[in-house]
């Protein structure tokens, strides 16, 4: 049986627990970096440690500290980075909303102890050192796995040792890189991580001791610089999807109440809505958002007696579908949903993905997964179009002689969201089998107009979508390079779940030996 305590150098031990736990020993006394399951604590006598004085947590994730829940009190002081009380302190968590309803967006953290931890001192601060016996313990902000994560620097013998938590993994990679996604769209976590790694890479490091994987003793600085380069590439591919394409917005006629007329039979209203007019006097509503219903009413009024009889949506996000119930109640409109969009909406309490509407929505009729569907004089070409999220469809309709491709939240011009393609693990925003596949469909259909959500409609050009395809390949490589296993499926997408998995059990990865507790 492998020894529980592996001696790294005199005075430094490693326990390979649910995370790496490091014990720094001075005679009978010791401190620990991270705690893991704590299954090693009662055996410290084996290495001659009688007193564990302090436990320093690099960050709040469950694998760092779950064992600390097991006892009411411990004979050591637990230290955590300042700010981590937002994730660790039960009372603070409730106030700050760290127990966020993740279905209203992405959670602030993907790894939080359900019941939190008491008796933690939040005194780990960058540039504020801590004296223990004759040692000066230093802290350096290395965010990424949360906004407050810190590295801990301790001299042992002649060596300067850096305990970097999950800021770095061997080979210039990152353990569970999806933790950098502090929200579903921005690069704020990536940039913060890059800054932290640049700070670390500037130091003279003899041993770099991460929370997962092997200790890095060969050229740690070179590997940190490689990681910093990869993080900056990740920032770049998330920030902007392609370059040098004009926006090419479509001219439209502003209506007095704020909506816009695109063509004789197509109108845009509010944030996400479109109204397709049939010569039968009926209307079909695309992507009804609750707050947009008021302006839709004014549009219907201006059209004089038009009645919405059908409603369709591009994807399940609440701002594209939570007006369905209004249309049903007020007009008896029927909801026609793509099977992939209908799945998470059918039971929102079972679905473990962001931006769900508050209440479940059922389809009156399901669309085909791909193929044709007819409403009055209009033929819809329907396809599963993953991109911003897996549960997304697109459809193309010939309207007043123009082929209009309704792309939901998938593609925008450069002045809006840098092109509108954002990989996000929790949203299951996929690249090669997501954005790329959908961009290929656009190229196949060669529409005249792309009608997106969020008040965006523009002329189609082939070059834009060819660039998006190149971007998707490149972005996929960039994320893959950050994955410890080199497998983007395992380490990144949907937090390692199957494509299209929506239940909690199938999505959340459980650190070995831990009941994974999600804040809710
Ligand atoms: Zn972590
Ligand atoms: Zn969306």
C-alpha cells in the first residue's frame, strides 16, 4: 500500500487526497496547505507531527475543504483567502447570493459546500505575510478557481516553494478549466487567471505544488509562462470571434412605438421578438420575452386586428420564451417547439442549466429535429443549431422574397459581442459540434438576412461564416490545450457531461469520495 504521507523534501510531505494536501513540518509542529477529506489528519503522528497549527485553504472549492465539515471544532486555525466567506460562510453566502439560483444564470461557483464552514479566519491576503515559528508565509493572489484564490509561498530549507492551488496544473494546463467562467459571456475570470500566473511566473520557483496532479519541479517558470500564453489565447478567442467584417445591418423602418418594420411581413419588437405576418391576418411570434409583450401589443394594435396564433422559439433561455404563456392566455396561440428546445423547458426544476424560465413550458406541437414545417403560406426550414447553448434551433423562412435565417443567440456582427459566439461550459456552448456546425448550415442555405436575437438583423456574407468556422476550430484547440487530459469533452464541455445532458446527476462531476453539494 502506498504511504499516506509522501516525503517530497525534508520538511515537506504530500498527501494525495481528493486534492493534494501539503504538510510543511518543523519538528513536531506543522501547517497544512488545503485539507481535502482530512482522512490523513489522525495519522500525522506517523511523520512525527504532534501539533497541526494551521490549515491554509488556497480557495473554497469542495475538494479543498470538505473534510473540515466533519468535526465541530479542530485543534488548528483554518485560514482562507479574504473574500472566500462569500462561498464558505453560511450566513454570508445567503446574504451575497452565493446560494444563487443558478437557473437564473451561471452560478458564482461550481463547487460550494452546501452547509458552509464555520470558524474560518479570512486573513489570507496578497502581500500580507504570516509568521509561523521562524517562517514567513507569503500569499499571492492567483484567481481563476474563484475570484479570491491565492498561492502560498513558503521557504523550506534552501528552496522557495509555491503552493498554487488550482491556478496551474502540470504541462501548462488547468484543472477543470470551466471554473474560469465566472459568468456565461465575459473573459473576466480568464484575465484574472492570466494576471495571477504572470505574477507567479516572475518568481524564482524551486517547486510548484498544485492542488491536483504532479508537483512541478522541472522548469516551473517556463510552464507557467506557457500557461499564461494559453490563457491569453483563451481570452482572445472568447473576446472576438473573427475580424475585418462590416456589421452590414439591415435598414429597417422605425415605428413610432419603438418596433421596427423589416419587410412588408416581418417586424421586430422589444429585445428579442419578431412578428411574421400572414396574408390570412394571423401572426406568428418568434422568441417572445415577457417584458416585450407590451410593445408587441402596440405593434399588434398598429397592424389593426392581427391575431397571433403561433409562437416559436430559437432556444430555451428565458428571455426568448417566457412570453409564451402570455400569448397562450391572451390569444390562444399554440407553441411549436424544436425537440431540443422543448427538452429543458418541459421540466425546469429537473434541468440543470442556466437561464431557464421560472416555470416549465410545454409544447403544443413538436417540430421535426430537422426538416420542413408549414405555417399558413410560409415554409420553415428547421434545424438543430447548437451554439450559445446546445438546446438551440434555427429556422429559415422565405419572407417577401428574402431568405431570412433566424439564428437566435448564435451569431452577431462584430460591434455586438465581438461576433456573438461564446463558449460556456455550463451553457453547453460547444465549438466544433456547436457553432461550427451551425455556421456550416448558414453557409449551406446562403440566406439573404440573418435575424438574431437582441435586436440584431444583418445581411449574410459568406466570408463572415467561413471565419466563424475557422474560429471554432481554433477556439477548440485553444481550450483543448488547457485541458490536463487533452480531452475537451472530459475536462471542459458541460463540465464533463454528455452533450445534451441536462440533469444534475449527469452534469455535476463529483470529486472522488465527496458528496458534491451544490448551493441552492
Ligand atoms: Zn478548485
Ligand atoms: Zn440565449
